[in-house]
C-alpha cells in the first residue's frame, strides 16, 4: 500500500518528464522498485514495480519470438487482471500497437476488428477462446495466445535470450502510435482511433497541472480495457505516477474492490454513481446534507472512499441530482468530458471550483470552442493522429487547421465552462419542426426516480414524445419489498399496478421540469434489463438508438396509436 496522502503531498511523479510511455514506465520502475504496481482485489497476486518491469522484459522477448515487431498490432481480449497490464506494456516496449476488444463482442464484431487492425497475434483467456476462434477466418491472425495462470510463464520461457529489449524500447518515438481505441460503433462500423505516445504524454501532463495528483496513489481498474477511460487512468497514468492498480474482473464487485484497496483516485461512469446513490438513499433518505461531519466521514470509510483525493465521472452525462447528492456527502465529483479522439479528457471541473451541470473547462494546452451550430470543436496535442484505414472519416473529423469535430452539441459560459446538451446527430425534430435534445429529456426522467434505470425518448418527425423505460433492478426489488408487491424479477414487476403508478408519477414530475414540447406524453415499461454491450447499449452505456427503434418498433408504434 502507498503512504498516506499527507506524507505524499508534493511528491513529483517519477515518470512525468518522459517523452514516451516506455521511458515513463522505466523511470517509475527504477524510482519505485519495491512498491506494489499491480494486484488482484483479493491481494493474492501482487507485483512490485521491479517485478512488473522484469516480467514485461520477458513477455516482450516472448512476443518478439512470435514475430511481433515495431509497428505491428497486437489484439487483447482479457478481463481486468494483472496479465492485461503485463502484455500490453510488453507490446508497448516493442513499439507494437496494442488494442483491446470488448469482452461482450460477438465473433462477427471481432472479425471486423481483426481485419481492420491486421494483427497476427491475439492474446486472450479461456472464456473467450471459442469466440476468438470463430472470428479468425479471413483475417491475418496466425496465433492465439491463451493466458491462464501459467500462460504468461510459457510465453516468457519461449523468448530469445539474445533479444535486445533496451534497444527496442529506446527506439520508440513520441509520434509512434501507442494504442488503437475502437469506437463503440453507434453510428456505423467501429473506427480505430490512433493515439500516439505524444498524445498520451501530453494528456497526463496537462491533467497533472489541473488535478495535481501526488505520486504513489492507488486506483481500481474495473472499466473495460477497450475503453479509453480505463486505458488512460489505469494503464498509462500509473506508469508516470507510480500508482498501485487493483484489478477487478467483475465490475459488479467494484465497491468491494474499493473497500479492499482504499483508492486515492476513483473514477466511474454515471451508472455506478447512480446505483450507489440508490443504495445509499435507502439508508440516508434523499437529502444527506444534514448529517454530521463525523457521520459522513464514517460512511465514506465504510464505503472505502475515505482516502480518495479525486472523484471523477465521465463517459456519459450524469444527472445533476446525483452530483448534488454526493456533494452533500462531502464527495465532490469532478465531471469531465472527452472522447477516444481526445485521448480521454478534453474538459474537466477543477476540484476547487466544481460547477454542477457542466463538464468543466478545457484542460491546459487544449482549445475548445463552439461552431455556429453549437458543435463542440477541440484542438490540441491530445487530438488523435487519425482513424486507422479511414482517411475519408479522418478528413470528416479533423479540419485542415487541426480542429476536431466532436459531434457533441454544447453551450459555454463566460468562464469557459462547457455544458454538453446533445449529440449533433441525435437531436429530435418533431412533426411541428421543434428541435429538442433526447439526452436532456432522458436525464430528467432518470433523475426523477431511482426506479428508472434507462430511458429512451422517441419523437423525431412525430407529433409528441414517448419513452421506453427500463427498470433499475435493485431499486425496483426494494420498492416491491416495501410495498409488498409480487416479486419475480423485472418481467413481473413491469406489469404491477403499484410500480406502474410510481413510474407514472416520476414521468409526471419530470414533465414539470421540461418545456411543453419536450414532455413525454406516453411511456412503456419494458420487462427486461439492458446490459452494456447488448442490443440497446454500447459497452460504455450509450444508447444504440437505431437498434432500439428497430427492436421495439411494435411497442413504439402502439404508443402512437391514439
């Protein structure tokens, strides 16, 4: 474990001055050899930075023996486990370009990624081998390396002892591609975002100027490694900041991992914060602001959040009510905004001046402005090199003078604080020609009741708005127990009169906060849950609007029958 925040204050991250992530890793390993770098949430496996560096050297030699060279691509499909970090770091030191596939990916989706990335090697684990094997036809993949408890040892043992590891990583240049991050594919096939070492080095340095993180902290890796949020926060930032990463393979166990590791940085997507709020409301009520400071401190200790210096939320909009709830508990969440194309973060709420309802202001060295139609434009050293194999898409996204067209629509106040109001291509234009933001309406619905887990608003070219509503499983089960309703899961609860009435009241309350044209006139409670990576949600919890419209066409049309 790291030392206390007080003892660490003012300590400079040892890898912060490096010009590549390889150099950052080596500087940190040399400066903190005995400190734990990687561990499992049960503490059974722990690797110090010295041992981490030794194993990276051996795995790199093993990958080189399999033909992985500078500029090659390497695919990973692994859960959150130390082996991911080891293999990914080894590929980086070879000058290879790694990318991670979402663990929910179907064989057809994997085949597309492998064909686009042109990787010859896939590193995976036993649970995913069948899907990986089914995806190989027509791709360049020649070898699948299966990681089990002895798998990496076998890979290391196969390495050529004459391999010049130091020469390999020293040959890596700042403008070399570090990693590919494949977008979720909400508007077409996934695009491979090419991020360089220089992109990531700048991103980490810029955020350091704003967040002022001390070295030797702790963080929990539980988000998909295929997403830029986990890759930036739990793979690369620890390499500069000498952090201890605790891996949590099941995201449903994240709070148990938090209790076990006492992180100093904790970032999560809005869904995690929403579920935690729903659980705490059952104990504390809707307004915890009146609790005594010592009670709040005790609660944070019970949750494992008592040593957190930086709370973060990103990847999707978070309801204002959630931020206000945690602020009242002395848990100040800094909402941020960015995308894969901006190497994670482009704007951030500073800890000393959080403005709830905004995603903060541009991080140092980055420019953010609004186009005439409200689209958010970003320019800076954190903007991607381009999309892999997609020059036309790259030209669409990047202007000749370097501005990234993000596709998000925003508003900006006089102090430069940005508010994201919608996706440019997702604005509803109703039958009367009125423009509105479905994301804003959906956020208002979700904030109106913990019973509403997901909401999808439909209204484009329609006379009025309707909504498909998915129940939040835990809150719905608690509601059923309190009101002595028949259980049986979401399927049974969705048709229970008492619960329907409660959701109707929530919709009515939400409508009071919306303009007349935005209000939801009818809704349908679905008898199922929407899982990340499924038909309705991307792995990062964004709505797949077109598939939803197709899958629930009958339910939607029934809401417009009158």
